[in-house]
């Protein structure tokens, strides 16, 4: 079950964190994984780990905010594999701020990566998926579902990702393209460690525990836990699922009081 043999997969932002975990799991299940990221070192590390485990992977340096770069990357992949079976739109950046404290530059930057980046990948990949169907998985966030303090533009962008998921799922039913999203709560990634070190120097452990306990389950998710849900939704076993969002949040959305 959950085999991705003979599947060609694109995973954006797979140089670290959730994207890397998804890439590694997909590689272990037989997919030909294409890691799209700006981080050459991180992307190479992901590819190296997949190959070490006997999988197939390629790193392509790509800025998802540039449609030209995405187009070039997708064409390169199709030239080799003739098709795209799976697209995981994971690349994204975070931001802390409220509506009146978010600068125009920061707003534009988050929108460019988290919204336009997803659009660019959809725009360039869907024409090839139309040939025989495919699966799209967008990484949204619990920030699209509930109010979270100081996450104005991040919540805005992830809300857009959730809306795009529904639109794409509806528009391409006839083309046998499924589109779903997942909405993680806090996940323990290098980003979290960096955020704590920069924002709370000397209090990293204390703040880590505090953030962990905002999930009713009492801890942050592990990246691989997100990856296993992604694997299911992108596998043939989930062939009856489209137009859905899946919170993976330790009870954050429905169990917080």
C-alpha cells in the first residue's frame, strides 16, 4: 500500500523541514522526487538522503516567485519523465506582525512566496497533469482556520492557499486531477529552532515548551508525521478524496478552549 512507484513528484521547499520529510518519505515509497528550493545546500542534503536510502531524487534550484524559473524547472522534469504525477506546494515563509505593523515590503514578500509561488507551480504543472491525471497537495496552515495572534499576512496567505485548493479541485475534476490541502499546527523544524534562538535568546527551552503546549496533545508535530499524511493523500489509496483540507494539529483547531 501507498506505493508511489513510477510516479514523478515535485516538492517545493524540500530543502528542510516539512518539505524535506515529505520528499524523503515519497522517495522511500518509490517516487522520482524533484526537490525545488532556493537553498542549494539543503536541497542537496535532501537528495543525498533519498539516494542513500535507495531512492531517486534530483535537486533543481528554483525561486517559486518567478514563473519563468518554475516553467523552466517543470519543462526540465517533463523532458525526462514525460509527465508530472504529484505536485506538493510546500514552499512558504512565515511572518510575525499585525495589520498595522506589517510593512508593505513584508506583505508583498509573503504574498509572493506563499500565494504567487503556489499559483506559479499550479500554472506550469497542471497542463502536463491533464494528460493522464495527477494529484496536487497544498500545504496550508491552522492559521487559515482560526485566529492566531500576530500572524496577519501569514494567515492571509494560507487562507488564499485553502481557497485555491477548492478552486483547483473543482475546475479539474474532469481531468482526473485531485487537489487537497493539509493544515499543520506547530511542527518542530529548523525554522522553529532559529525563531526561538533569535527571538528569545537564553530562553529557548522555556519558550519551546510554551509553544509545544499550545497544542492540546502537548507537543509539536514531527515533520515525518506531516509527511505520512501527505503520502496518503498523494497515493492511489486516496483516489476518492479531493477538495478537502486536513488539519494535522494535535487538536489545536477543535480542542482548544
